[in-house]
C-alpha cells in the first residue's frame, strides 16, 4: 500500500494532480477560519467554547461547511448551495422537457445544465447569506449566546457581509470545478469530504473529555464496524446480464459480446437523508414563527411540534425520519434511473437480457429488479442515518458522534470513488494499482 502511494508521487503527471488537489483543499480549509467583515470573532469563539451549537438543518449545513457556518467565516455557506442547486436542476428534468432534452444532447447540452446550476448556486448563495446574517443578528444561529455576533447593524456592513458570503460560495464552486478538471477525483465531493473529516478530531476529543475513555473507545469500535458495513453495502450491486447480438456493418462483424447492467443497492446515495433532514426541519421552523406573545398561551399544535418533532431522541421523530428516508429513496431512484430509457438504448444497439424479450418486457423486468433492490438500500440508509440519534439516547453523544448519518455515507462513498480514480491512473502507467 505504501509503495503504491510512493509510485503515485513518483509519477510526474499524477504527482502534479495530487499536489494541486491538496493545495486547493488547504485553501478551502484556511477560508473556513477567516472571519467575514463585521463579525466579532472573539464573541463567536466564546459562544462556541461555551458549547453553543446549531440545530436542525443548520447543523447539517455546519457539517458540510466544516464548522465554518457557526464561525460566520467567508466560507460559512460551504458547498450546500451548490448541492441544492444540483438537486433542483436534476429534479427539473422531470418537470421541464427542455431540461431533459439538454441532458440527452450530450456534452453540449450538459454544459448548459452546468451553467444553469452555477447561476442557481449564486442565487441560492445570496438567499442563504441573507438568511444567515438575519439569524446571526437575531441570536437564533447560536441559541443561548448573549454576546452579539454582528455588533454593527448598519446597512453598509450588512450588504458587505452578504456579498462576501455569496462570493465565498462562488469561490468554493470554482475551486471544486478546478479540482475536477485538473486534480484527482470529483472536486465538490472532495471538498465535502474535507469539511466532514475536519470535524472528526474535535468531535472525538469532546467525547473523550465529556464521556471518558470507555465511551471514546466504544465509539471508535462502533465507527469501525459501521465503516465496514457501509463499504460492503456501497460496493454491493445486482448485475443484470446483457447479451449483444452479432451484426454486420460493412464487412465487419460487431457485437456478440456479453456485459451487465450494474444496479447498486444504494443508488440514491446520501440524497434521501438530506431530503428527510430538510423536511423534518420545516415543522420546527413553522413553530418558531408561531410562538405566543406575552400573556398568550402556546397553541396545542405548536406545543406538540416542539415536544415531538424538534428532538432527535423522540420516538415519533425517529419513526418519521426513517419513513421519510425510505420514501425519498424510492422517489429519487425512480427519477434518476429510467428502465424504459435503458431498454430503448439496449434495443437500439441490439442488446437483450437473456430470457427476456426486448422492448416493454425488458423495461418491466428492470423495474421489477429495481423495486426489490431499492428496498434493502432504503432500509440501510434509514438505519445508518439513525445511528447518531440512537447514540444520543444511549450515550448522550449526538452532537459529537461522528460515525453515522450523512457524514459516514459521504466519507466512505467519496473515499472509495477517489481511490478508484487514483488506482485507474496508476494502472495506466504500472501493472499494479493502490490495492492488489
């Protein structure tokens, strides 16, 4: 393994790509600690040291920004606006026929979709920056913190702060695309990986200091088991065999080969978990806008939401979270994998599944396989996402539990994909890759 890494750095082209990727990651992490203009950095640090944390959806955004959100740094919004924009553009392919036509045009059409994603990212960054400044001013970003995060409330400071946060989002998007083009791996995924990995030492240190060595080693053991299971499931797939008939093109005979369609157990990735987290945050957000005035009683439905849908350790919250993950897994897989389109492409090039007729029977068979392979994937996502909530109940370590939910899914998925890309580039120059 170590010799393989040595070969990677001894290969000039691959060494350039690896060093370029590491350089971009370093700049990205430095930006997470540079305070935005108008932010009182000392007050923010005192609030964070006193144990103040964000909740709900902001906890997820803070995870994806590597802790930059709570520090209101220039990269406070992180990669979330780009993720949201990418998901919206992908979903619009189902609603707007023009988007689907662009997707089917190939490289030229997909470059236009990428451009739309960039514009939408900046728009969402502007909206999120305005919301973040408002939350920081009102004290809702760090509940319980009496110190002012943004002491200056002038319009000039507000505009400058919003522009800085939006520009930080654009810079992160540009750096991610640079890594994809000139580095190793998918740039956006690697930046998310870096943000999540940066929170691990702090989380483990907090568990050691607050829970003791016994809990610390128990968390590490659970983490290793979870990583192993996630790697096993992420690599699992159902291979549907495909046979291509022989055809005569001019004087040449083409076709006659056998291949397969890989249908992964977890085709949806981490998207259903993000969707479910966002949807479960909405009831709490609605209840915040319906708090009683002085002298008034709390409305029953607001009290029920506060008691049942804002606490991660509540059984109703866990059950809804799990059910929504299963639902969104089926929903997202149905959007991203079209059995009829796959069947038409196979028929166009003379491919067929042995024992299944081409056309509609093939589409029906693929739909049958997909619906059954998605069930274990959806249950797996639900169980992994519940690990931090179960940790909250058992060892009171939800805020600091790093091995579960979106974090472990993203880290394992990105890590596997990046290692595969480095391995493929090594095998182009050597007969061995990173893993024998």
